[in-house]
C-alpha cells in the first residue's frame, strides 16, 4: 500500500499488489488532524482517521521515517474500520493491566 497526499489534502492509496500507475486508487479525506508519536530518532507513528470515497471511516496507524534518502510513510502499519476501535482500545487496556500487574 502506498499513500501520497495531493495538493487538495486527499491521500491516495493503492493496494501493494497493484502497480501505482495501474492500480485502483481510493481517495481518503482526513476526518480529524493526524496525531504523531515519536518512537525513535527519525521514526514516528502517525495516527490518522480518514473517510473513503464510499464514506467508511478508517483508522490508520503507520510508521513514518525521516532520513536523507526518504521521508514519508512505510509499509509498516495497520488500517482498520473505525467500528473496531472500541475492541482495539479494550485490548490495549487489557495489555496495560497485565503489564501493571507484573510490575512492568
């Protein structure tokens, strides 16, 4: 999957199996401003919520890098329907509780 922001603020996404010039492109429009979490020097996680042209909101959590050779998104990340957000949040809370119980 690749993402490229156009001058209108739309992000174009194509499936990795498809070639960018020949693949079906889906346009996403951000619903809220993206959030960033720096995890290392030159590496960050970008959290964005976008709507597809069909109107389905999706959460995208993607690794972005900044280097001399390349700045932008990587293939590392997940994208899922916003309806799964509550379950995702619950899993994170369970992991956090288990780590606290172990003193980590």
